C-alpha cells in the first residue's frame, strides 16, 4: 500500500500523461515517461511506448460526447500503472524512482504554454461554453453583447 504522497504522485502522473497527449510536448513527454517506466530495460521501455501510443490514439479517436469519459478513463489507467510500478519496488528504489517522476512532472509543468493575464482564465484543453433553458453563457473576449437570438428557420429545425 502506497503512502498518500505516493498515491498523489501517481495521480499527478496519470493526469500529466493524458494532458500531454496530442500536444506539442507529447513527443518529449512520451519518451520521458517510457524511459521512466522502463527502468533501464529497453524492452520494457518499448512496451511502454506502445501503451502511450495507444492512449494518444484513443484520446484522439474519441467523439466529442465521449472525450471527457475517455480522458478520465485514461487518467485512471495511467495512475494505476504508476501505482503498480511504485508498489513493486523496494523502499529505497521507490524513493529514487518517485523523485525521478517528480522531476519529470516538474519539467512538463515548466514547459506548459498555457498562461493567463490579470482576471484571465488559463485552460490547457478545449472549452465548451453553452447555455440551456433560457440561461446565458459567455466567454469574455472583449465586448460581449446579449440580445434575443433570431428564431430558427425551417432549415435549422
């Protein structure tokens, strides 16, 4: 059984893998994560590269209605893989490998291109803003004007 800190590290690792998939950082993160999992074993590293490619493929292939479910499922799967690896190690080796993972995660965070200015909101993934049942939704992109929408024509029903 892992400590809370190790479990939190595994959760952060699972999230980081999934967040990097499909981004400009993916190639580097993919290689680093595979190397981390490989623990110096080239065959194991190659197998992890295949798992990472499968994850990226599933995330890319997910339809918009399924994307959140697929993302969460992949995060949980990678969290479980990381936990299993950490649990399989002796205490002294677990501490070293955990430090390596922390360094990997810190590097990924420092290379993030997402930022926001004053009163801003930084989002590293897609944003879907919608209004239902006579409500209003908006993203502040300068001036926002609210009014009654036009009624749909016969071709829009």
